[in-house]
């Protein structure tokens, strides 16, 4: 079941998405590390794209 979020819900969701990296950094969450590992993996697979 796919429900279209209301404008209020979508704005709250975007705010959450914006706050997530900040919260993750404060709590020392592995969000940034996994993000970095993913980027490195992609770079290694496709070669260094500068």
C-alpha cells in the first residue's frame, strides 16, 4: 500500500532526513563510515572518477 504523504508529513520527513547526519554524528553512529565505505567501493569498482 503506497500512500502519498501530505505536505506536512513530507516536510517533516525532509527535516528528518536533514537532521539524520547531524544526529548520527553526535551519537557516533556508523552512518558516515558506511557512507564512506560505499563510496570507496563504488570508486574501486568503476575506477577513480575525478
